[in-house]
C-alpha cells in the first residue's frame, strides 16, 4: 500500500515540503509530550534516546517485517525513510506552521494535497504511512479531529464559518492536531473571511487550518489571511503522469488513459470521468461539434441554448438523488407520517425549515450548473487552442487528438489572429460567469463572437 501522498500526481516538490512539515509537527508533539516511565526507564522519567509515549503508540501499529512500513527516525534503531526528509533536530518546529494555503489550477490536486497532509499530521508515525488508523480515518473523512468544508453552493457563509472556528478551538480528542480543511476558500464571503482571519491571527496551539484556492490573488484570498499562511503552490500535472495514475490505480487501458489525460488538460478527475463514463464522452463530443454549427446568427443562439440546457440537465442529474435524500431525512426528523396528536401541528410549523432546505438545494444546483458549463467551456477552449497552435505551427501536441483535423481546417480558415480572438471569447465567457453574469447571456455573447470571429 502506498503512503498518503500516493494520489498526489506530478507534485514532487510539494510532497517534499509536506513530508518535512509533517515530520516537524511530529517532532513538536514529542517535544511537548511528557516522557513515559516504563521498565528500564530512568527513575526521573528521562530517556536518553528520546523514546516517549507517542513512539509507543506508533509501535502498536508496526508489523514486523513489513517492507512498506516507513521507518521512524525518532525511534531507537529505526531506519529513516529516504523519501521523507526530517527537520534539524535542533529546531523541531522548522517547516511547520498553523495555517496553509494550497494553490493551483483546477485539477492540480489542491484538496487531495490538503487531505493527504492532514492524514500525515494525524499519522501515529508522523510520516503519513497510509497504514495506521490516523491515516485511514482522515482519508475516509471520519476522523474526529478533522473538519472538512466542501461548499455546495456559491459561497461559504459567516454562520458556517463561526461554528467551524468555534469547534476548531477545542482540544484534539486524539491527542495530535485539530485540523480544518476548507476547499474552495475563494468562495468565502467577506464576513466569513473575517471570522476565519480572527482564528488564523490567534490560533489555538494544536489547531491547523488548510485552505484550498486557485491562487493567492486578493480576489481569491484576502491579503490579511494570505500574510498569515504558508503557501504550497501546485502545478498542472503533465498528461503522462495523469495517464500513468489512471492505468495503475483505475485499471484503464493505456491508450484510453493517454487520450483522456490529454483531453482533460491535466485535470485528474476529469480525465478519470472521460475514461470511464460514456455519457461524459458524449457531452464532450457535443461541445466540440459547436464550431461546425456556427453558420449564422440563429445557429449561434441555438448552440448557446443547447449548451446551457445540457449543463442544466447534467447538474440536475448530479444533485437529484442527494436532494431527495435530504428532503426525506428532514421530513422524517420533523415527524412526517406520524399519527400522534402533535404530528400535524409539527409539520405545519416545519415550513420554514423546508424553505431553508430548498434554498440551500437551489444554491447547490446553481453551483453544479456552473461547474458543468465550465467543463464544457474548458473543452471548447482546448479546441481553439489547438487551432491557434496549428496556425502558428507550434511544435506542441494537440489537446483534442480526435478533432485535430477539424482544428487544422479552422486554423487555415481563421489564421492565428482569428483563432486567438475565438480563444479569448471563450476565456472571457468563463470570466464573466465567475463574476455572476447570467450564464445564458454570457454564452450567447460568446457564440456570436465565435461566429463573427
């Protein structure tokens, strides 16, 4: 079994940084933990080798003769793992801090890196071994001291953030770290960001905040929060590394994995979806057929409607099951179906809670629609990027190998300048939707720009 960083694709520098920080965190815990007095220990409780109760806990999960078990450099007789550098013993806090920001383009593995680092911090060995209960429960999302915030809607509100900060101030129940992971931290409202800032400015001694955002630009993360965090930049994984993971971990045929990795432009999740889901491939084919359909103004509006409707249908299918389960659970909790004297009155008083649920579900559906539309726009941008590189005769491989012939024809017809204008139109549409322009208006404007060139 690989360690917790095994799923972080193409991020070797970041993995080295996180391993060093996890080892530093383990050293900090050992420095703060009283040495256990046992058989053979000095009467005063001292141990010249620094062997303490955290080492004893780690030994409970050691399997003799296990070749995959990383060594604990702090345990007497242990062999250090060469892939997991440790800090200078003179400074056990080197490399570790209380707040981190993981940045990188979509698909680079920001949330994967944050979860893996959280598992390494909770690992009883301090290495992220992937074997112990701390690693298993953190990666599975069931660790009592790890809070994961995954926004369903368009933003993360101040009420949710205040509750989270209050919970994070408590002492870790497992004796290691209280960890808060915030995916898409760029969706924090201003008030929620202020609530988080107060906690980051005056953090509890055993609490760690892990934020994930596209960049450290003030539009994504406030300057004051950024100044109190350590940044771990991630890059877009190379297509070869993504393909290798699909083959090794998901059992996908090498040729399909290579095609999906290139078409997904380094986005690991999207590559897996394209390789395994026929419906995802059909939606992609429909998007890449758009350039051929733009024969006039009417065709441009028709193409815009088709793109919006496809995104809405995909989003509705993705949230329908969750919405129904949430509604049924809430109705049951409020006494739906009960025959007691107060059951009818309880349901009449539940209208406000049902309305709040519907509001949250509507926000989640809007987010899902925008995510589905953004995936389509990324595919479309890849097509015009191929046309541009072909017009410039750039020595780079196409993103969409199956539409390379169509892209080459477009390059001949539009030349480099026309291809660039069309690519910019797609990117401007993405930016407009991110600034809350109505998706239909933004897509219609884009389609007209693509037709006019």
